[in-house]
C-alpha cells in the first residue's frame, strides 16, 4: 500500500473526497457526463457576474505585468469562450469503456483490455483561470476527478469557477477540488500523495515543471518546453522556407511550438540568409548566429553556447549554417527539448531521414512547427504537449487521460 | 534541457554510450535485430562454461539462503533456457515502426503516429542473472539501449552475460551497459539521469521498488506488489471456488499474482469455510481471519488491521466474511495493491459489477489470479506487471517498451 506522509488535514480531506468521487465518476455513462457538462456551461454563463467580480478582486490584488495580467483577466467574451469550450468537450467522443483489444487463450480464458479513467488527476498551473475550466472538464469527460492547484493570483477566480462547475446537481462531491494556492506546501502535498493521486500534469513555465518533476512521487506527464528547430535544406523551395520560418517564429512567439532556432544548409545559406535575416529583422526579431552566419549576415550578433539550448519564448532566433542534413540532425538531437522540429526540403529521402532520425515528439516536413497542438491535430482539445516518452508524447487530450484494465472471463481455469 | 548532476564519470560514460547506442538501435531493421538476437543466443551457449564459472564465483562469495541462492544459481539447463528465451524473443513480432494511426487534416497536413523505441531503458533488479538476459533482449528487440543495475551478489554473472551478449559483432557499443553494483550510488545515478535515461523499471521486492520511486527523477514504470483477493460469492460453484483459491494461494506462493486474501459471502461462509480452511491447512497454509471467520473456523488465528494490506508472498492467507458484493468490492478497493483480483460467482450481473468496479490491473471472473503474467496473456514475454496507471497497466512486454512520435507531412502549411 502506498503511504501518504506529512499532509495537512485540509488537503487530505480534499484528496480523499476526490478519490471517492473518482469511483463514482468512473461509473457515469457518456450521456450522463455530457448532460452535466452542458449544465456546467450554462452555469458558467448564469454566474458570469459572480465570476467577473471575483476576477476583478484577483486583478486588484495581483502585482502582475502586461502578458501575465492579460492571462489572468476575464471579461464577458472570455466567459462566453469558456462556456463554449465546455460544450465543445461535451461534443467530443468519450474514450472510456472502449474495448481496446480482446482475445481468447488456448485454455479458454477470454481477455479484454478496456479503457478506464486514470482516477484522480492533479494539475499544477499558473494564474490562468481558463486552465481551471479546461483541465476540470477534460478530466470530467474522461471520468477522472480533478485536483487543481493554480497560481495564487487567480485564487478567487479559480475558487468561484470550481464552485460554479460543482454546483450542478449530479456532479459528485469531490469531482473538482481546488487546493490552497497561498503556499507551495499544497503543491508538495499534491505531488507526493501516492495512493490518493494517480497522475500529476504540470502546466506552465520551466521553473514550475522542474519543481514538479524534482519533487513528485506520483507519476508525472511532463509538458513541454519547446526549443524548436527548422532546417532549410539545399533543395528547399526558398519562398516556402521563408514563409514557414517567419510563421513559426513570429506568429505567436510566446508559445512552446514557436521556432527558436534556424539551421540552413551551407549551399543555400548565402542566398537564403540574406533574405530571411531581413524579413525577420523587419518583424522585430532579435537575431544571433554562429560564425558562418555572421560572415553572411553582418547585422546578426554572435550566439553563445547557451543560445543553442535556450527556449526564448520571445522575438529572438539563433541561426546556424549546417554542412548538411547529418549535421542538422545531430545539432537538433543534441540541443532540442524533443518537442517539434521541421525540415523544409524538396528531397523526399532527406525528409524521410529527418522524420526518422530526429528524436522529437512532432517532426514536420514542409510545415510550420506551430501546428503541434491538440486543436490543430484534430483532437478537439488539449491538456498539454508531452515531451516525455512515457504514456503519451506530443499534444494530448481525452484519450491520454485514460488508463486500461484487463478483464478476464474464465470457467474455472487454474494455473498448472 | 534536462540537467544531470552529481554523477561519476564512469557511470556518465556508460549512460552516454547507451544514449548513443539508442540512436543506432532505433534504426536497425527487424531482420537485423532478430539475426543479432539469434547470434546472442548462440553466444550464450558457446560461452556457457565461462558463464558458469563466473556464477560459481558469485555463489562462493554470496551469503544467501535457500530461495535467494536458488535465484542466483545457474546450471547447464538454466543456460539452455536462457538461450531459448532469447530465440523466443527473436520470434516475436517487432512493434517498432508500426503506424498506430494516420489521418489528414482539412488544411492538407497528413499526420502519422508511429511507434518508436523509448530510447534508454534502465532496469534495477535483484540478484537474478536470468533477468539480465531477459531485460537486455526485450529492450534490444524494441530498439532500446538497456542499462542494467542488478544485485551485487550476481555481479560476476551479470558482467559476463552482458559481455557475451555484446560480443556479437554488429551489436552497437553501449547497447547493453552494466552499472557497478557494489554500492547504491549507481542506482541513484541511473534513476536521476534525466536527459540520458528515458525510463526506469524496478523489478524486485517492495523495498527496491519504493527506493526507486522515492528517488527517481526519470519516469518510472512501477512494478508490482500483489495483495491479490478472491471473493467467493453467494452463487459460486463451491468446487470451482475451492480449486481456484487453492491454486491461487498454493501453486507458487512467492510471486506477485498469488492470492493473499479470501473474502467469502456470508450466506455461503459456514459451508465454504469449513471446507476451504481444511484444504488450505492441509496444504500448509497459515490462516488468519476476521471475527466472523474465527467463529466459523476455530483453528484460524485472528487477523490484525496490518494483515489486510500485507503481501505475504508465502503460505499464509487472511480470510474475511463479507455481507455481499458491495462490501467485498469496498474492501478490495481499500486494501489491494491494484494488481489482480477474482470473483467466483454464477451470477453474471455480480461478475460484471465486480469487473467494472474493482480498480485493479487485472480483474477475473471464475479464474485463478495466477494468470496475470505476460506469458499466460499470450505476449510471449514479460518485462514486469505494472501496478501504476500511467503508460501501461498489468503485464507488459515488447509493445510497452515503445513510445510514439508524430510525423507530419505538409506542402508549405503555416498557421494563421
């Protein structure tokens, strides 16, 4: 039996409620869950003024700058988006109950592998109230109890949102629990509660993710830092390459699937760099480069060793000239965070080699890295992008919030 | 980028060799891997005298009692079994390269989810040389590098076995690395080497598994303690129930899928207990029971609270009378290690309810819990039995030693 040590009674009560709720949630039919999800969406809309005033209070107390403040901010249209996203999740197929495989053994035992909820899913995140609703309903749709530990600046917004969602009659007590966000202690309690919590998903910046990984005793799905690369090969259509690089770098530089590094084949470097460096500089991108890049593009500043592994998350890009495909692949496998990488090439052999040898969650041929996203992949939702190899890799949503069990049907078989 | 801290240069060199080998192993074709596996099997046979003399030296230095000593012991027939098991693995289907799913998005992006090796797999185990070969070849077949850290008593046997396997020309340097087993330090190095090791599988007793889980920074597949239950329902065929209980308890009491607890429906308890208690006692099983059991079977000693969660791994069983199915399910979900549980009943509704509500990796209707095993499930091999819900649950073998990647084929798509 797993043991749970040094946990306050408040947190323990919440986790035990969640554990109990998980047992009930696992038994709800798809129809029951979807009906409740629609009622949750309605409840968000009905209670919008209550939600907005809690959010205003959060904003008044928070000491946050531009982008962080914007992530915390709710308004009428964002509330409407939240409610819509809950209805969208209700409309998605329910993976729970699916018979993944079944077979009969020579001794007559019939074995079925059935998809079941994970149980209790902990989510540790920052001050983004939309994650509260997102994570809670993805967990709910898959029959899991959600234990949420958001950023302290959003505590009032998160509290009221969970209250509104769980106020719907029929939602089991404990289905959505919110932990105290005033100290890091509740994070520790959540991520070490073996036996009460089945998996923890950290969503946020590198510091948060590292903290969870280093301290968790519960299994973790690591979500992703993205030091993403684009390699422009010798045979690339350079117009296409320029469009892809500019899109991947500038369309939304603060997200994990934005490109951070550009590798250019030596034979096209003179012509392509002249062009892309101007485009990127015009778009406000700060540029750094290796020695060869500096010779070809004098306005670029020198890259340090640190640049090759850094995830900028802003309008900054480092450029390296590569002797060919092999050097590009080697560079990527050395420095990338194994998130998303793309090759632009007209050579199918090179593309296949890149897709095979680059060890990342998503590998692209002739497309922007910005597509690594549950929505863009067609999953209808996203819980995060996994950069580990265990359980799931890349964008993950409903199916990845499930586990399986073996059900074995016998007629008295014993082992000899 | 993951960071690796405080690691000796010897271990670091081994892990870096394994990392490099993983890149090469991932590119081997099924045919290449199978040919090498057959040559490994041949090499085990050719070098049997060398292996046996290393093993004799291990035995001479080891201070081990009966069962432990037997697990360490190699002889001619065990060497032959080892070679056979390598050939058996060669004959199994290779999961690597399988296209798990593929689809095309409205924007024309074609997405393929492809099965790939995990990369570097660490295995921490006890003094069982057969695990060295087993784990190494399962990892090899799935294109993974194996880093092995066995028990110190088997260090000479493990060293020579790894040497023999990797002596086959064509096996990449680093494909099978053996860590120093003279101190626990190498365990810590292995399980904290994020960026160098992709997953760790602990195989052994509860102390070993707990140590790995509590100290690992690398993702772990927890393998299993089994506090397995059998519930004999009101409508059970009592002959069948007796056969199943005796088999599950006594056929091999030291393994994780052996039954440790017996729950009996109150209405059949008087007749069934009279019978089963005698059978079990005759088979040398020490019996403990709750108050109601004691009244019905006076030769049983009282069970303590500790008994309900203990995994005995020996000829001992605790018995409880249950008021019905609900109480049995509640008891199991409270005390079990979520490994294997069985209901014996003629009532299909009760069976279905049990299979649905009992939250364990393998749930049985009218069969012995002893079937929870990769071989018995038809996987042809077994790496362990997972008792966690992440990545895989229950017996796992080749497929579960893989991950996936997304390969995305575009024609210049950018995100708008």
